[in-house]
């Protein structure tokens, strides 16, 4: 999680998807791969995958969008069906890119987006890599301390640098020393964008339809999971404090074409903390090299 400034080799484009602006950075040639970022405060595509884009671009056309509600994309999402809203817009981005099919790589919130897109339209997904995805058993146990920290960021007295630093250093990664102060500062500045504060993209469901929304956000209640044909690799940090590592075993048991890799001494951000391992295993899996 270093600077979020895009390296000069990245081509930057803003696409019109269903009347909303979706920003995406792109580099490389080869089979298309979309890297979908997580949902923490101040997140964006390039900052989430800073340690991975260059390596994957040696073999793939790497496309890194800012998900709706984040970065340079239009703010605000449909809180009644967040994962469906995200996946609809990423599918629309594929259309704008002229791609019928692509590989999807998703971390946390982005993993939930990828999985929902695959469940709704499996013909649009070639292969899929999920790192600690959201929505795995979320209605079957109390939220983790890390998820509570994330969901509470905009509540109470509102966002603060201290709250964000605690989330990143204590819950997001295994080794807090790897996170420079400048990275926390960058994420904090992005998190207090007035449009984001007015409509946080990741919130605790509330209101009369909250239970229905929660059920939509729990993939373990979706019977389609048992017959999803998309070849999938699930990577999970053994020390993930945001999404429970047991979710990996759940997916491997339910999905008919799913491999699972659990990384020791690793938190929620596998692609950052174990970048060399992630880059190698991701590139090999997407290419069908076992």
C-alpha cells in the first residue's frame, strides 16, 4: 500500500456505465484480467494492487477499476443489494471494454463483486481468484472485530485518521510495520471526500429491509454456489481478522471447481503482504498452469 499515484505506464480511462462514471487504469497485453479492490475506507484499485499490476502485466492485459463509490468513480451505491449493484456495473464495464469474457481477481469487497458476477452470469467469467472475499457466512455468526471496525468508520463521531490507522495496522495486515504513515495519510484523505462521507459505499444494512439485504449478501445461502462451473482459486490469510479464514473451506467444499490456498502469517490483504507468492500463483492459475 504505497502511493496511489498511477505509474506512467498505466493508461487511464473513465467509462460511462449505466449513467455512472467508472474509472479504470490499464496496462499489458494478453488475456484480460480485472483486479477488483476491497471496500476499506479510502480504497481504490491501483493502491490496492500496487504490488501486483506490473508482474501480472507481463502476461496479461490488466484492467484495474475503481469500484462504484470509490476513487475516481461515481460515488454512491444501491444499499438494498450492494454486491448486485457492483457486479452489474463491472459487467457493464466489460461491455464498454468490448469484452464478453475476462478473468476476475477480487479482494474482500471486490471478491464479493466477482463472485456475484460469476453466479449471475458465469459465461462472462473465464477464471476467478478470490482473496478473503466478503459475503461468506455473514449471517451465520457475529461480525469479526475487523469487519466491525470497517463498518463503524463513518458512524459515531465520524471518520478520523486514528480510526483508519487502527483498522489498517491492527486488522488489515499481519505485520503493521509494513505500512508507512504516508499510506495511512493517503487513505485518510480519500476517505473524507465529502461525497463519500455523505454516502459511504460500505455500510451496515438498516431499515425494514435490512434482513433481506443481509441474506442477499451471504453467498452461502445461494444454491447456485454448488453448481458454479467457473474455475476458482481462493486465497485466504490464516490470520485474517476481517473475514474469517474458515470461509475458504466453505467455498472449497461447496464450489465444484475450487482450489484453496491458506497463507500463514498473513492477514486480510494477501496480495499485498505475500505479493511474490500471490503474483506467481495467480498468474499460473489464470493460465491453467497447475
